């Protein structure tokens, strides 16, 4: 298991990088889906977000490079979930984000549509 690149207390640059990772609406939508569903295949995210595989993967790579998500391969598909670090150290922040966007129509639509089509 890899240790997070974040140390506590965080310095301002490290904290800024974390917030940069969360500052993109698509990444917040991905985060909301992973917070609710636990683990998702990239194909589910592509279909739900109605984005190309390359755009979705680029956002996932940004989250992965900032220790927010981790990936595992199953055949040709990649499955993503929150890192242990994100589920523990960032839990208060993620709870705040989850509560703040809970009533978003866009997030509710994403949650209703995730897993409906199976391209995997």
C-alpha cells in the first residue's frame, strides 16, 4: 500500500494542489459518483457523464495523481474507487462536498443514470 503524498499538517502549496484537483466540475461529478457507488468502471463514468473515454480518463488521472482515486484493471477495463487516504483523511471535506451538491439536478441525474448502460 502506497502512502499518500500528503502529510499533515499540509503546507499551503500541497493544500492548494488538493483544491485544484477538486476545482473542476467534471471531477466533482466523478467524486460524487464514487462517494455514492464505491467503485465504478471507466465505461460507467463515460456513459453517465456523456464524455469521451479520453476526457474521462484525463480527469481520473488528475484525481489519481493527487491520491484521491485508485485504479485496478479487470481485463481491458479500469475500475476506480477512492483511496484509503481519501476515505479517511479527506472524509470531512468529502462529507461537506457530498452534502453541498446533494440537491444538484446534475448530480441527481448522474446518480440515476449510472450503471444503466453496460458497454463494459
